[in-house]
C-alpha cells in the first residue's frame, strides 16, 4: 500500500508564496523591456543600457526561481 504524499510541508508552502511569483513577473517584464530596447535603436549607448537591463531582469527572475527551489 503506497502512502500519499504530504502536501503541507514547509517547502510546499514556500513554493506557493505569491510574493515569489510577483518577483518573477517583475523580472520577466524588466527582461522584456531590455529586449525591446535592444532592437529599438542602433546606438552603442542604447545597446549597452539595454543589455544591462536585460541581465538585471534575468537576475531578478532567477532569484525568484531559486527562492522556489530553496537553494
């Protein structure tokens, strides 16, 4: 007879926090802004700024993912 898994563990509660998914959504939106700016113009300054914005957004999104994984 197989035991049913416990769904009320601490890791499950942490993974279902709304704040983590809001953090990931903000990171994704910032990354999309960086991608948009990357293709919006053809100046070197705008290109560098857009890459920086893209990496900041990706870092924010990854931070949310690692909070879910509790790493």
